C-alpha cells in the first residue's frame, strides 16, 4: 500500500493568551515558531489531537465554522506553523494558495514579483520565463501594469496575479484556503478550470471553503473540525450534513437563550412598573 501524501498524528498547536511578558530574541531563537514552555499566560489550543491521512490524488475539504482551526490546520500542513503536539508529514512539495498576496514586495513591479515569488516556490528561471505570458494572461494584467510597482495594484489585481502564479507550480500538493471566493464570475470560472486540471493530473489537494458548492464539486472527502478537534472524517456529503445539523442546533439554542433573556427582561419591567404604581398610590 502506498504511503499517504499527508499524514497527521495527534496534531496540536497552542497559543498563549494574555501573555505577561514579551519573548526575547534569545527565546525566539531557541524555541523558533514553537510555543515557549516557560511563557506565562493561559493556553488556547485552536487544534488538538487531530489525526488523518490523505492519499495521492485525493481532494479533501475541511469543514467547520469560523475560528475552529481550519486555516490553522492548513498552515501546519504548509509548514508555516510548527505543531506543539504530534507530527505532520507531507511527502512532496507544497503549493500554498493561502494568502495569495503573500511574498509580494510592493516596491517591485509585477514582473519582478513573478520572478521573485516563483523562485521562492522553487521554479527555475527557465520555467518562469516559459510560463510568464500564461501567468499574465490568466491574471488579466494589462501590459502597462505588469512593469508597474504592485503598490499601485488593486487588491483584486494582486490576488489574480497570486493565483495565476501559484497555479503554474508543478508541486504535487495544493493547499487552498478560501481563495475561490475572490474575483468576479469570469475569473472564478478560470480558477475552477485551473483546479480541475490540477486534480486531473492526480495532484493532492486540501481545500478550505464556506461554499458548499465548491466543496461538493472538488472534494470526495471531508474533515469536519469542531472546536479544534476532528469531529468527523467521512465523505464530503456526510461531513457537510453533520456540520449543518450542528449549526442548526446551535442557532436554535441561541434563539432559546435570547427568548429566555427577553422574557426575563419583560418580567423585570413589569415588576418595576408595579413598584412605581405602589409608590404613587402611597
């Protein structure tokens, strides 16, 4: 049996809340991105004890509400964060479509940024040169802008250029975080087609999105993250159903709490009116 492309075992990461002192340069050098074991303050674990495997060619969607650790999990897989517990192993180069403008230098032109970021992601100069026109065409950047510093670009132009560049990487593992929510309808369609081509080439993908249509279109499996733990690892329809059921129950619970609070406030107002009436009668 082939080894999984992504393998997470007991994965967890924590952050110190209300830290009482800043970390020194020496501590940062010693501990790096890991949590300082001597740091004071309460610990918050956005993820804990998460284990799963992703096989070659799979597209796995991560499902869950905001703040439950979905993006944190992608950053752990990408190596942007280092786990405080457990391990994550990725067998192959990773193309991270996380923050599409990351790595861009506002002082450099679009052309210079393509060369810079492309080389940072392991592309050779020959590969960059061969694919440059495709990148610019995909990003819909006019000739007059490609040699203009990107500080003059709109946020949409930067995102389009970032996606166009990353989509040209040949890396076998793709990490996609909400990037399909950007751009107009025409550009989204091009993004969908680019991802279809990647999956047709048997590449492995982990996708975070709040768009159920996107998740069902691309993913054959879902990881439902609830309160920082892996609540369900199943096919994408089951994962979305479990998530939606929990969200419906949570909304109903909030409605009940709100009604109870309003009823209590109404009772208090009635009591107050009665007291005022007694005082006036006296």
